[in-house]
C-alpha cells in the first residue's frame, strides 16, 4: 500500500463550494488548487479570482477547507497580470523581442532586463498578499502560450526552460517577502519540459510537471506510445535537477474542461481508472510526493446535469497502489 503525501484537484475558483469540500473529504483528498482559466485571457480570469477571493463567502469556504485539513492553493498563469501589457509604452525594453527583432507586448518578458524582473518580484509579493490562504505553496506560472520566448541577444542564449526558471526565481523572491515560508512551482509544461541548463532554482522552487500533450487514454509509461514517451522523456532529469521534495504532478485525468474542449455546457465525464492507476504507479515509482489533477467543469452545473462526478473513485485510485 502506497499513499501520496498530497493528493488533490485543481478547479476554477467559481467551482469551489461546500459540496466540493465534502466530496474531497470523503475521497481522502487534501489539496485544492484554485486555477483561474488559462489561455490568452488568463490575466482577466486571475483578476476575477482576486475579486472573488476577497468576498466573505470565499474566505469562509477557505477556512472550512482548512478545518478539514485541505490545503487551498492558487495555481495560475499569472505573468500577464503581474506585468501588465499597458506598461509597454513606458518601458518597451521590459518586453520580449520577437524573431524579427521587434519588442512586442504580447506574452512573457525580456528575462535579461533587471528592472522588469524587479517589478515582477514586487507584483508577485503583492499578489501573494492578496491571495493569502494559509498555505505556503504558490504557483504563479508564466503565460499559457507556446513559442513566445524573448529573442534579444542575451535571452536567445537561454533555452525556454531557462527563461521560465528566471521568471520563476523572480516570483519566488517576491513571494518570500510576503510569505517567509513560501515555495513556488516551476511549471514543466509544453515548451518547458526540458531541464534548464544555465539557471539554477532558488531556494523554495519545486517542480510541477503537467503533461498536457500526452495521450490521455493511454498510460504515460506505455512504451508503445510515442506521444507519451516524448512528454516524460525529461522527467527523471527534472526530478534530479529540482529535487523530489515537494515535486508535484499536475495531470488531467479529471479535467472535464479539456474533455469538453473548454466549452460550456460541460459534457458527461467518465474517469479512466485503468489509465489513472497505471499513471499513479508511474509517478510513485519516480518519487513524486504530490499528485493532483485538473478537475474543472465538474462543479454545480455539472452536478445538476449529470449527478456526482467520480471524485471518490479518483481519490481511491491515488490511495490504493500496489505496495
């Protein structure tokens, strides 16, 4: 019998209600990630989440979850909110250079600009203070896009993983000012699955592995699945680089937003328990301490249409590994 130290779900903040807390308790889950919707409008979703967080009802739900030993944590693509594009007219050198040599205010930053990184630190500190939940794990990720690194003469010497780690280190420095015990996740995802080569993680930075481009209907360890082999090829090196302490898999077994193609109304959802069990064994064999899944589009509107989602089955699979 093997049990992950942390087991949980990531949901949209508006899906966080008392019913979910009860379902998680019954399922033996102890981590609830609040994940404002990603994509190119992630900054707007985060702004909405900030307003929702400040409401008394939200504070009461967070307290209720904590009383039931569920850690509530924010996991958001936050960079576009942390460094608003409206600053481009005043400080264009803060923003990335594209392949044609032009500074553009679309996504990411020029990670070689120290003033941009200092501003990022300051805003990360402010965001952590606004979104305090009593937990000490934070995930303020880079923008949810691909192929948008900075191509200036200094940044082009760095891989996209190195650029992302520079941003994560800056966020961690800001968070530590707001939360001296705070730790920050480096998101290995899409363009950043390779291990950084020129940048080292600062104290408190932990690994988050999110294999979104996997085949969701075949186990990650399926040696005959080239798609999954590509997603996991760097995982041992990533764990060696960042360390296993605090390392978290953020997978998609329960992500009905993905299976509904990110369109409402949600579609009926069926958990593939055989794939989940095989994947849980895989993550356990590598030494991941924390295993979570996106679990969006399974809130009240889903329950009203289709009944209770299989959160209990999800929790049971994470707690019942061959020992």
